[in-house]
């Protein structure tokens, strides 16, 4: 089976679970919707290949799952560290005002005045809300300037528009914040 072009890493195998070959998967999102609803995952260990996920469920902050063909705990232990990928086209549908983190990473960020703030390099969660990690814009005027990354809460107060088509996020955020 050929790998889909739109594979997205949604977690990694953090260890074995139980004695019959179950896996513990650490998801990159708090709700792990993609891992819980998509049945064909792709693992990159020992080489990129599809696997069938059975009985995936949340257990603490991780997903525990049994894969078709897993025989025992040794098989599961051998997969520790493997990336877990799923096709983006199979992600569950979201409401209009919701976004997957993977869709936001790489977007350019400007403020209401049109000033470039940087590019989203990562997302993180602080328990209350998601946070955009924005790498600063390097200018030709000051290529060696030490501008810190920006951490902006992904909340309506600051996020005024997300346009996936133009790959642009507009924030109510000053250059001097």
C-alpha cells in the first residue's frame, strides 16, 4: 500500500501497554480525535507502513490501542519511539471556528496594522488555552537582532482572523508586546 501524500504526525509510541501487545501512544493534542476515530494509522518503524488500530481509547493523557497482528509485549516494545501518522483528509470535521494545530503551524502572522509578527512554529497548551509560538521576522535592516519568540494565547481576544487559504493569522497584538 502506498502512503498517502497528506500524512500528518499526530503522536508517537511511548511504550507497551499490557502483556498482549498493546501500545501506549502519546498524542500531540489533548483530545486525540484523529487517533480515536481513524482506523488505519501509519508507523515509521522499522519503515513507513500502515497498521490497523483496534480498540483505541484514552487512558490518562495517552491513547492505548491494540494493532492488528501484534502478538505480544515484545512486538509492542520494538515500536517504542515510532511516529504515528494519519492522513489529514481523514481528520474529523471541525466547526467553522475550530482549527487543527497542524493547520496553523507555518502560517504567517500579522497584527491589525498589517505589521509582520512572524510565523507560527509550534503550538502548546498551558491548561487553559492553546498558545501560538511565533518565530520573529528577521529583517534585512537588523538580521542579527535578538528578537524573542512571541507566545500568544489562541483566544478571541487576540486572534481576530485565521485565513487558511492565504495562510495568514491576524492578531490584535503590538510589535512591542
